[in-house]
C-alpha cells in the first residue's frame, strides 16, 4: 500500500516540477518487451523516463540504477526497490560480478528495462560514446525491441550544487526501434544507436 501511495505522490511531484512529457515520435507505447536506451545527464534521468511512461508500461519496465548512489540512504534504496523496481548495477572495480548479469536476469524474466549506454553521466550536449552493454544485450536478446529516447532539460531541474529542485519543463522523446543487423560489428552498432538518440534532440 505504501509503495503505491509513494508512486502516486512522486508522479504528481515530478509532473509539477517537470511536466514529464512523453513524445512518442517513432513508435507507440506498447506492452511488449523493450530496452529503452537514452542519454544520461542527471541522476534524475531514471525518475523522469519512468514518470513519462504510461501506467501499463511502468509496471513492466525497470530502470537501471547505480548501486552506490541509489543505496546511499535507506530512503533512496526503498524508493528504487519498492517504487521503481530498479535494477542495481555495481560500478565499483572491486566486484567480480559481470555488470550485465542483473540486466540479463531481468530480461530473461520478461521485464523491459531502461538503460543509459554511456555508463555514466555526461556534461556535454551530446552523449558520450556508448559502451558495449547495449550491443551485448541486443546480441543475447534479439527478440527484445530496442527503443532510443532523448531526455531533454532534466539536468536543469537539479543544478549541480543545489538541493532544491527547480521547476523546468522536461520531455522524453521516444524514437523508431532499432535492430542489430546480421554481422554488424559492435562499434558500428553502438555508433548507430547513439546517433538515433541524438537525432531525437531536435524532433
């Protein structure tokens, strides 16, 4: 009951602060297994894209969350676990676990996921080069639909050094699905996926 109430509260708060506008430019919202991959400029990215999805998709879509940041307090860990149903990724160099293992488990269970292929937040207008994770998942799960997304303005909601969010109109634009082509090399695919995200910036 409490996670449900918190979900409704966060949705209302996020929409007041950002508008959380979803723009389905290249595909409709559809209850099929997907990997949504997007640019990454703020810890709030996963919150905004989660809020932009319609209710029926939020329940089957799990965002990727940096374990060190989102478990730093009991409250953040509770929200990401009980409300967002996030998949934690350990970014430390000390672990021997394959960082893709939790994502593979989620996709194997039929979940959709929200992925940030840069691997870390960027601070420029264009995304950093994509890391290999998206390619490896596309190779392992060819039946999963790959949907690029551009998150706009979210970095301005919580400027660096500020503790109080600033109301700014934000949006998430979803593009046309991609497919890994037969024999396509890793870097060629990742560059193509990155360009698909960038192309949504000015749509």
